[in-house]
């Protein structure tokens, strides 16, 4: 599939689906050209595919559970995202997502969770593991301030993010902030990072991690070092 005017494949209201050996090819700057949009679906497997997009390689939206993405190459675009969730103070849930043995190449994001302030519900039991990075700007990102322009829009209520594991990341970052865990005042809980090594793709630069409002986090061996506040 190539050059879609919008999202390439939409999975909506589905229980049980396998997508294998899919080749999607759209320009990296083409807007809203998600590879897969998944909503209100469960038991979906996407495997052994090449997804070159201008937006999310895969977007996993509200009402989805038991989503497995494995052995994928994501090129350009915005990585594999949970959400966005909670827009217009809506209640949305995502759980049991497993992303493994995937490569991100020249993407704006790698492993991303994005929620709007004021929403409710949860994103939980999510695992990203054995991930290869090449020139990725936000290798690991939780953004609970998605879509806001000023701090006056920050609200205490938020979609609850919990039981998230990032394990076995290796590769290069195109930006100095390689890890960005930016949680709302209500906090993200039980976030685990281990066996992570991310270096700058620019030899003279250093990378760092930002971490805010993490509750009961577990930090193992990580480069750059993660220190939460």
C-alpha cells in the first residue's frame, strides 16, 4: 500500500485479526498517514511488516486490548503510539499491548504513550521490548500534556498510565532528550526501564533523560541515566 490520502489500514470493532507481511510506503512528511489505526478492538496481531509512514506507524486507540506488534520496521513517521487518549475529557482505556523485536528508523518517536489533560480511564499493562533505534528523536516518551499550548491548560485529572515496561532498547537518538517521561500531577505508576542503551547519532553530542511524576518506578541499567522528580 502506498501514498494513502489518510490512514492506510483501520481496525475498528474487531475481535481477532492477523496482519502479516504488509508493506506500507508513504512520504515521511505526509500528514495523518498512520499505518494502522486500531480502536475498540482486541486480539490483533501485526507482524513481519515494513511500515513507512508520515504519522504513527501504529496508533492504538481507546477500547483496545491484547494488541501484539512484532518484527516490524517503522520508517519515518511517529513510531508506535498508545493514543492519543482522553481528548475532550473522554473516558478511554487501553491494556495488554506488547510491542517486541521492532526497529524504528528516522522516526519522530519510538515507543510513545500520549494522553490529553482532563481525560479519564487508563493505559496499562504495556510492554515495549527488544527495540532497535536509528536516529529517533524521542526514543521513549510518555506525554500526558498532549495537545496543550499553555500550562494553564494542565489539569489534575488524567488517563492513568501504569504497569509499563521498556526493556532492551539499543541504538541512536537524533535529539538530546532521548527519554521523556512527562507525567501529569496525578502521576504514572509502576513504570519499569531496564537494559537500555541510547547514544547520540551525532558523535559530539550527549543525550539525557527527563522524568517527572513517576510513582513506584523501577529503573535498572539505563544509558542515559534516568532520575525522576
